[in-house]
C-alpha cells in the first residue's frame, strides 16, 4: 500500500479562495489509477481551507463567537474540495470512501491527542480507498484547531507501514535551501534523513513554516524505515513514475 498526499498547492489555486484545479486533479488521479497500486489518499485544503482559516484566525483556537462561522465555512469549503476529489475517483472507477478528520481525530493544544484509524483499516481490508483531508477539528484545550493533512499522513504511515509515502507538491522535490529565494539551491535526489536541511543549516525551513513542518514529518516517517518521495504534481508523468518505480525527477528520502 502507498500513502499519497495530494498537496493543496497542486489541486487548488493557492492565491484564490475556493479555486480548484480540476484538470490537474483529473490527471493526477488518472496517473494514480494507471499505476495499479493500492493506496490511501490524503489531500490538502489549499485555498479552500487556508484562506478562510486565516481570515477567521482559526489557528488561534476559539477566542470569540464570530469564529464559529469561520469554523463552519472552512469545514464546508474543504468538504466541497473533497467531494470534487471523490467525484474524480468515481470517474476512474476507484471505489473510495471519504473519512472526515472531525470524526476520527481530537487534538489538544494543536497536537493530535487521539486518532482512531479503525475506519481506514476496514476500508482497506474490503478494497476501498480511504480518502481524508486537512480540516478543522475539535481541540480539548483550544476549542478547535487546524489539522494538517500531513499529520494524518504521518499517523497512517506509522500505523500501516506502507511501501512508500508520496507527497505530491508544486516543486520538483526538496532542495538544501529555499529554491524560490536562492538560485543556487541544490536539488536533493536521494537523501538520507541526516542530510535533510535542518533549521540550523538553512533558512529554507526557517522562513516557511509549512516546509519546516513537512520536513519534520518526512524525517519521522523515514526514521520508521519507510521511503518518502516528494514529487512535482504539475509535471506530467512524474507521479506515475514515482508510484511505479520509474526514473523521474523527484526527491527520495531513504527510510532507515
Ligand atoms: C490544511 O491542510 C487544513 C486547513 C487549512 C483547514 P493541509 O496543511 O494538509 O493543506 P495544504 O496541503 O497545505 O493545502
């Protein structure tokens, strides 16, 4: 089994609230289907989640009643994105089930406190592809918190020990520093956990909280012996290549 994270920056237009990239989703699901593998999918929220969550300051937890509308709106919006993904899975005859984080995760002070993966177990054992997503969830200290799809990927990986974990992003892979800021950033092709950029070594993961957290999660998965791939979903054929072990541009973090 392979755990796949469809990054929100690939499946949505990150700058425009609620703007979906339907053609990309269609092609990515087609590449996934063509690989013939068994998988679990987690997708990001992109502009469906990050923009309303930011507007209503949901990352701060429940501070005032007006945020409840933001909670409602954000959840509703990521469900809309999820239903688009489910529609494409149906189109390619991949029987799937959507599992909402609100129903199987509880957080405490922004960290996952309890997670129940039994529905994933059931789905996978009967041949259904479980699909989850980044969303708002209840938090026993803050009222609610934002649960990233990456956190769900981490727990799925540690529980199911998949053959590999694949992060589909809008970049070719991992660089030793931020490629958007440094033109001489070095691309990392096959890399050991110890050689991944760390907060001390580079500003790459210092300035972009998102990437910093992602690298931390990748390290934890690879340290559990699972290979982790980061691949550009905007480039045709790369996801298929990674899923089927073909030679394509990507970063492989070697499980140890
Ligand atoms: C974010 O999920 C969830 C919300 C903002 C509600 P992710 O962290 O998995 O989303 P992407 O991949 O960065 O868009």
